[in-house]
């Protein structure tokens, strides 16, 4: 019964493990000296931890089978290359305790024994046996299961496209895959002398869960820096940092600038040529075809604009550019094409403007214009009969600021509650049949919401299916 009992006690709190081993050895010392070697062998060899007993001169008295198996029999304990504990300081403490014959716990924590390539939970304590002789007990609890898992899947992660750096809980690098070695510019052996924080500027000690995403700057061997995104994964005190290179802000800006030029410029040129050609004396069929071509070009340009705006939102490159402008003139100019479009569809277009709104305001004209256009565009697109009501009111005003309230109401198809929850999501439309009947990518409201957020405004909607929708937008602007 004593062997299963010992095993159960050893699974308990660390303090009781050390206490149990000390007391066990003291009890054994009371037994006949001839049987002393047999009993501890049977009991201590049942432990799944390496146990070492040292005398007052720090010579090893006894090692259990686990200690022999791990390789402690042919090494001097205090000469171990051990991370996590200063063995020189520990040795001084034990010598001092031996001189004064003190019983105490010197250390209880995680260590990495480089000589044995193993991670342990180490407990070091002392006691006085029945003959009042000083004894020190080292208990090394093996914690290398995480490393065994890493070794098992090494052939897989070595060739993964994402960069993978593996370290212990103290940040000492254990391994890295080929992608990481290529990117950081190190040879395999060079990494073993580094900590993960030598490569990645991130406080890994702040990670509280076993899985967490992160973004950070990293540095190569040649001292050049780059931005990364990835995940941090803990497996039994082994840290896996899986990451990939992310585009820097300058690179993102350059890509979008190039796209802006390469896509918008030829489309604007095409529409300009179509307008010039339509001014000529044309046959009715030629004019009809050119108008169709112009409409297609306009649709394509709107799609490109929406995709570029969406991309800017996703990479966080939206910039606010405030300027002073005549607000009334700005609003009247913005709605002109939509009044014409509504009349083309035989819709009643109602426009209400509050004359109490200050004449000059300061804000980002382009983004406010885009929000108004997206709301009016949606209202007219999804309304086949009835009305479009666009209202602009002064909600509140003080010495420096005016709060403007916009409302776009229609008698269109409306939306059910299941659609309202997602209507501001990107690339979302209420139903696939809408996509076929009504053109567009489903980005308009997503762009409007994010522009409003960037301007510290708010946008929301009320809608009843088959009866219509009302979109509301509030924005504070400085008085010019």
C-alpha cells in the first residue's frame, strides 16, 4: 500500500512532495541499516521525478531510478548549465544551512537543464536526519512533454510558410522553422544563444491565455526592422510564436496609391471621351450605345472607388482632412444628381433644409459627401415607387460647434430584423435575389458607417419590411 500512497502524495502540492520525501528518508534511517537501501529504492523509484539526496559536504548520497535515467548520475549537480536558478547562490545557501544545521526550503520553481536538454520543476530543501546530520534534497519533476510534442511535429512545422519560433517560458529560443531562419537571417545554431525578445519587440510575459493574437515589430540579424502579425500558443510552458510579415503603413499606402492611379485614371479618361463624343451629332442608335457605355463605365468606377475605400478602412489608412466650407451650398450640390435620378424613376424627392444651420462649417467634405451619397444611392436603388425624403436639421449648437442631423427616408422594400443586424457589414445584401435585381457590392453602408465613425459621428437605421427604411446620421462640426 505504501507505493500507491507515495504516488498519490507525490501528485499533491509541491510543499507536501518535499515534506513527504524528507520525512520518508528520516523514517527509513530509523530502520535497520541493512534494509535501508532496499526500502527507499522501492519507494523512491516509484516516483516520476528525479530525486537526489546530498550530505553536508554536498556529495550525492542517493539517486532514484528516474534521476539515473535522466542522466544525473554522471554530472555534478552544481556544475549543471541550468537556466531559471542561480546554482552558485543556491550552493552558498545550502552550505550556510549545513553549517547552521537548518531545515528550510531553498527553491521551488521551473528550470531548464541545458546539459540534459530537459525542463523541470525543481524543489530544493534540507532536513536533519535522526542522527542530526544535514541532508539536502533535490527533486526534479520532468516538464518536457511540450518539447516532446514539438519534436513529434517538427517535420511538419519546419516547412510551414508562416514563421515559427519556439522558446521556453523564459524566452530562450529552442527551435525555429526554415521560414523564420530565412526571414531573420540567422543560422540554426545562432538562435540558441538568443531570447525571443531579441528578435520580437513584444512583452510575452503579458500573455495570460494559452492562445493569443499579437502584432509587433521584429528585427533581423542585419538590424533592419519589419512589422509582424501572428499568434502566441503555449503548450506546457513551451511558447510557439507563429507569425508572418505584415505590410508596413508606407507599403500599404504605396499599393493603394498605385491602385488609385492605375484604375481610376483610365476610367475617368474613358468617361471624359464618352462625354465629348456625346456632344457630337450622332445617330439615335449611336447615342444610345454611348450612353450605355457611359453608364457601364460609371458603374465600374463606382465599384473601384468602393473597393479602394474598403481597402483603406481595412488597413487603417483613412485620414481626416478638415476644411472650412459653405455647408448649404455643399449639401445642395451633393443632392442634385440624386434628385434627377429619383425623377427618372418617377419618385417624389422631398428635400428639407434647416436654415438655422451656420453658413460656414469645418469638416471633411469628401467623407461627409460620400456618406450622403451612399445613403441616397441606397434609398433610390431599393425604391421602385413612392418617395425619397432627405432632411438636414440643426440638432444642437454652441459657441464653437454645431451638431447636424441627417435623415434619408424612403418607401422602398425595407428590411426585416434579421437583415438589420448585418446591414452595415461589408459585402452584405439582404438576399441573393437583391444582388441579381439591384447592382452593387454591398459595401455602401459599410463605408458610410466607417466614415461616420472616423468623423466621430453616428449612423443607424429603422426599417420595416415592404414599407421602407429610414437612415439617420449625426455629426458635430466646428463653426467656421
